[in-house]
C-alpha cells in the first residue's frame, strides 16, 4: 500500500510542476468577453435542433484545481447580438458565436492553469480539442486565472448545480404582472405595479428591505410653467414584462408608456433591466424627447438617484470625495458634492450591517456639469426643485445631478441615462472598497484563447527522460478544421530556437510553416495546424506531409489527413 501511494505521488508531481495557480483576486464584477476572436469565433455553441435553453450548450466551462488535479463545471453564458448590436432573445438565436456576441463568466469561477496532460477523465474528451481562456489583470498582468471549454459528450455528467447559475425569478400577480421579483446570489429586488424597483433586500442574516425606490428626474423651466418628468411618468402597458433567464445575466424587459406634462404622451418608454449576481444595469439610449422639445421645455436638470427608507438609518454614505463617511440618519448633512473633473466614472456608496450599495456615475451627455446628489432629510423634499416621490422622505438619497455647463438647456439630440448599481452582500465596507470596485469596472480583464489537444505526460508513458528525439503521433488524424486542429508535437533533448514545422501538399509544395512552442512538459514542443495556408486560406481536403526542422536539418516527418 505504501508503494502504491508513493507511485501516485510521483505521478502527480509533474502536474504540480507544470501548472500555474490562480492569482486573480477580483470579485463581483462580471467578466464579459466582447468581440471574440479565433479560436472562439465561429464555434457552434448550441445545437440547432434543440430548444433554445442554456442547458443546450454544446460546450461546457470547467475550472481546474492544480492542488488535487480535479475539474469542476462552472456556470457561464453566451449572449448573441444582432446587426444593430442589440441583444437577441432566445427565440432568435442562431447558435454560432460571431464577432458581435458576448461570453460571460464570474471571476470566482476561474481556476488554475492545466497542463496538456491534465484533461477531463473520459476517453471521448481526450480525443477532442479544448479551448483554454487565460485572463489577466491589465494593471498587473502577473495576476491571472483560467477557464476551459470542453465539447459536451455523453460521458460528461453534469448536475443542475453545475450550470444553473445565480438567478431565480418570481412572476407578479396576474392582476399586476409588472410587480414581479428578481432574485440573485446576493440580493432580491421587486418592482411596483408599473415595473419600477421599490424593494431591495440583501441575502445576509435578518436583512430587511432598505429601499424606498430608484428615482430619476428630467426638469425644465419653460415660460408656460414648471416641467418635470420622473419615474412616476412610466406606466406599464398590457403584458408589460418578459423575463429571460441566464446563468450570469438575466434580461428583464419592460414595456411602458411615458406620459409627459401638459397632456403630451408617447408610447415609447420600453427599457430592460440587466440583472447580474451582484449588480444591475439599466440603460435608456433613446429617451423619447426630441431635440426641439428639449429646447422648448428648457430641460436643464437631470437626476439619477437611489432613495432608501427608514430601515437604512445607521448606514454610512461614502464617495471618492467623502472618504471619512457621513452617517445616514435623516438629519441634513453637507458632504462634498464635487466629482473628479478628469474622471469618466465616479461612485457613491451606502454601507451598513445589511450590505453595501454602490452606484457608479457616468453620463454620455456632453458639456454638462456633474455633481453628487445627496439628501438625508426625514422631512422629505428634494434638492433639485422638484416634487418628492415614493414615501416622501429622503433617507440617504444618493446619486448624480447634471446641469448644462454654460446655462440654458441641454445641448443634445437625445437624452440618455444609465444606472449601474452594485449590491454587495458584505456589511460595513469603507471608501477604499469603492475605489477598488470602480478600478475593476474601468479596467476589465485582458484575455487570450488557445485551442489545445491532449498530450500524455512523460511520466504517464513511464519515461523519466526523453530520448534524443521523438516525434509523437499527430492527433487527431484524420482531422477536420471545422471541429478542431491537428496537434503536432515532438520531444528533443536538444531544442533549438529556430525549430519549425513545415507542412507540404502531395506535390511537394510548402503550404504552411508553424513555429512550435515549448509545452509544459520537459523538452517538448508542439504546434496546432488549423488547416490554413500561409495566407490564411483553407486548404483542400487530402493528404499532407509535415517535417520537423532544427538547426537547418530535418529531424523527422509524418503524414496527416485533412477531411
């Protein structure tokens, strides 16, 4: 028994030696791969004859643990987008990953780097290629994490917990369907009868609802009288809600009608909430207010804020300019309201024993003056000259207010506004956390992707030292470029920096040159040929020859079949 244990330890040593452990420590901010490139581009991600469900992915994400040489399936998501960069709902998916689509992970699901000899423990997976995605911090590239995509096959058995993700949903009553509830890992939010958020509870012990409501204002001072549009001007239409589940991001589409002052109305008011495990986003890029109306109504104020209720008393308000914090207690305060002039994004935060709310402040409207909006007054009222809404109190009401930089009205063709709010189920954070979170948001992770094939380790082949030169069999062979590349590898005790792999057709014409890279196995090199020539064009199906050349001499050659 002791000998068997010793053998297992010896076999496991190379796995540890050729692995890198995860060093990224980011949390909360979703990882979104935009504009995917090869080898991700063109992947068939869903079977066309299966229902449009997340469980019908043809690839599954896995995290590797180098400490015990184990794999665990992790949730991920692919969101398809249309020609106008709009998100396509499930019934319109085409199942092919293209350059517009997005791939989503959460940072907690990243793992260690896996050597080529560490693979899923089933024979079919070892015959197919996998895709390694490496993520690194753009500020400190030494901080890394990895995830692996494997093609699904019958031998891969997944439990619902492996892929279900972070979301749940409770529809509203049939009489008021817009009053539904969205539930994530960290928080629960609910909507009023017109679909606007008026409930927030963290998933911490005994946490109460601390929210009055989200608020927005557009206000002006035309000659005919005061003009104000608020969240109360959004009224639910018939069949007002569609909820689309996703493991990482859930879409919550709202169909509303915007009513305007002075008897004006419009049917255009639709928008969508995007729910993530620790955050939510709403963006309205085409607010139905024409440029001539902005001028006519002298629209000169815009406010986005989050107002709390009495159960939020005792929390503290922070911002980048208010590092010491201000207690939220319903008693008026005078915090610093200036924002950093050179910052594209800023933040305000309320934190206490229930959890932490951070609102990120950003506007695409040019030539505006931006200030922190903050009002903490049990007596209610507002600080922008508009009527109060909700419970008519202002308990730590925090956000941003915009005004034209040079007076008058906004000089813009359209009004846009964006809420990006994080709900972190961690109590009593400080201002340093706000600065850290905005740094993560503004500096998304870099990534690179590589298609890989299984290579048994030297130890698994019972060979402690490589021979002088050994060419390993091409794998898979025959191969189809539509499915994977062919893996060409060799082992040599005398590796040369000028080593290369040349590909020839049966006429003896060279069609491609590959520069092999050193693998994590000692004295080994490999390259993957994707079936393209030196100009990047697909070559015809047929027989091809390849030759390993080192220091000007041919070391070995072999044959591969492309179909």
